[in-house]
C-alpha cells in the first residue's frame, strides 16, 4: 500500500518560529521540481481539535481547505508553494488524536485492553501519518511536527517518529531545524544551542539525519564541522538556512545547499538531474524587479498581528508579481475609522480591502472605509465580513434603510440585510460548524468577476454563518448592484459588484486561500490591476 512511500519528518529545536513550515514547503517544491509527488502534513501538539475556535491573536489566521477543514496557517504555505490542495488529513492535533482514540475506546474497539499513550496514542499518530501515504498519490509525505523538541506535549509525536524511523528504515528521514545565533559581542556564531537541542532529540531516541541551521550570518566550514561532529552526522548534512529577503527565496537557497539531494540520498532514491523551477524563477524575477508600485489599505481589526491576514498578504505578493507591481500594504485599524477622519486615514490609497472577521468590534469603521471607497471610486475588495459590510453600507447610504445591519451584530435590526443561514439556526456547538470549504458559484457573464476568472463556474472556499438576505435582492439590483455570483445549489448570493464603479467587488468566500505562486488568484491579480489604473488616473 505505502511500501514505496518515503516519510520525511521535520522537527524544530532551540526556538519556535524558525520557519519549519517554509523549510517543509521548500523541500516539497524541490522534490516536485525533480518530478516527485509530495504532500505536507502538520501535526500540532495543542489540545484544540482544530484551530477553528482559536482567536487570531493566539494562532494567526485559520486556513481553510477545499474539504472544509479549519487548519493551521502553515497549510497555506504548503499550498502556495506546492500548488497541491491539502485536506483534513494534512493537519492533525493532539486533540483530534485523543478524540479518535477515545471514540474507538467507547466503541469497544480496544477489546478490554488498557488504553495508553504508548502504544494507542502513538499508533493513532502513526495511522494519521501513513493515511496520506496510503492514498497512493504521493512519493513523499513530509510531516512537520509543531512546537519545539523538549515540550511536554510533543513527546508522543517524537516517540512516534522514533518508532517509524525504526520500522521504515531508509524510507524515513528526520530533519531537525535549529537556530545558530550570532553573538555580536563575541563576533561569533554559536553552535551550542543546536548541540543541546539535538541532545534533547537523542534523549527521546531520535537521531536526526539532516540538521538545518537557521542563521543570520553564513555558516563557516568550521562550525558546520563542529555541528556535524557533535551531532553524529556528516558535514554535508548540515544545511545552512540564511535569513531570506522573501520566503519565496528559500527553495532556491535549499537547492543551493542541496537539501533535496541529501534527502534523496538518505532514502536511496535515484536523483533525477532535471530540476524544473523555471516558473518559480520567473515569479521571483517579477517579484524582485517590479516596474510599478501601488498602495493598498488593509482594513481589519487584527492589524497588529501580521499573521492574522497571512493568506491575504501572500495573495497580494502573487497578484502583484503578476502585474510586475510592488504592493505596499498599509494596515489600518478599523476601530479608528470614523466618518470624519476616513478621508485623512485613507488618503493616498490606490485600493481598499476590507478583511474577514467576526463580531462587532470595528464594524462601523469598516463601513466608513467602504463608503469612502464607493463614493471616491477607489478599487475595493471586500472579503466575507468585508462583503457583508459592503451590503450594510449600501443599504444604509444608498437604499436609505436606516439601521440596516447583520443580525450577527444587531439581532433586532429593522433591516436584516445580512442574516443567519437557515441551516445555521439550530447549531449550538461553535467548533467546525460554519459553512466551510469549497462551494460552486456561477458568475454573471457581464460581471467584472467573470472578466477576472474567464469562466462561468468557479469553486471557492467559505467560512461563515451569515449570508446576504435574499429578501433584499430586488432592491439591490434596481439600485445599481450586480449580483455577480450565485451558488446554484442553494441560491445564495456569493458576489456583489457596484456597476457604476471602476472596480468594487464583495465576495462571501475567501479567494485568498486559493492563491498560489503557480496560480495567482484572478481577483487579486485584477484588483492590483484596477489599483494601478486608479493610480494612473490620479
Ligand atoms: N462573521 C461573518 C459570518 O460568520 C463573516 C465571517 C468571515 O468573515 N469569515 O458570516
């Protein structure tokens, strides 16, 4: 079943945030470029079943897959780099592992045995990893283990790696990512934290095969040898990962450092000579040599936190490169925007994006930003809550429906232009119960959205409970709004456009999740284009 599949584990030591996700994604990209099929999985040691119930302040953006899994934002990197969709199986938390084991216990599947961390939890982790291999779709399964070795909660995961390494022999490779700090006062790079972190892994019975060293200065030969010697590996298996100008440089840096070759050698895989990265290099070239520049305002309430809108930022990188344009994103706290200061706060922008979100905080500011974009004909993209706010703004200021609102914010509004979906009304649990994942949308051929996508039927990912209230469709259409996209199965409004505006689009779905280096999202490409045109007119 999976006897030819190779399993790569990526663990982290010394510190969190070293970029395991980017290293895993870059390795996947390189293996793909050599002709292999690859998937990447993230094992998260926390107890939440999924990050869907986590506040962005806790965990950054929640990324949504086609099959409606609410996942860690690293899966976004996996898709953006590899252009391969991920699924529920690609993100597994401790919570889900325990839930599966406890459900089996309740069903009596353990036949009277005592259920324990070893072997039952570790077996369940193993099953989750091999499940991907057993699909028959991949030559390599890369599994990133969240957290840092030595954390209490990652023990069962590291123990699983130990067992799998033993069982799979040379079909299993462990890559350990560490930090090699530069001490300015001493003028030296320091290898000791790496040695300690490898010792931690060894205490748990795992010998890493490859050590990737994150560093702000190039590693000199001496330090590579030292790390190799203390950590029982060859110097060629010590890989330098220098701080990069952009995350999209990392695959080429890893190619240079031969990370892919090391992995292929260690798994006894013949090394194909051709590495097809032409597309990637073209993208990088556009990214690094922009001809134009635009300023886009990102209006949201989590602006202090860069990771909260990760996929939106990256979609602008892809859409910008496609237009040979550098997109400067100005993050604007929606709570601060009022009717009086909107002009001041939003001046100089060539486009305004109102972000997704939940709850009342900052809503009125989002509505004011939209009014400003609509009245001043500034290109506008509203995503999910951003689209809903555009509907509220239009209702209040054009249709003169005073007090129009979403029933999420004001359950007693006289004009519930955004309302809870019928099948959401009876739901009590918050985890995993929204309208999630990919749904069809049929585009109006006259629309700007159709011009961007170039086709009539699209599929986009969702994460919401509220929806455009169909009772107001007529009023909108009669007053200059085009209902540009409709979900045919349930007759839900998915896209609104204002006809008498250069580019004003609100989408109920999340286009940002589907933007990749290989396929930049058409709405972002066209939004940047509209921003460029707006700038040209100024
Ligand atoms: N809070 C809104 C809803 O649930 C929008 C959600 C979002 O922006 N992802 O419908």
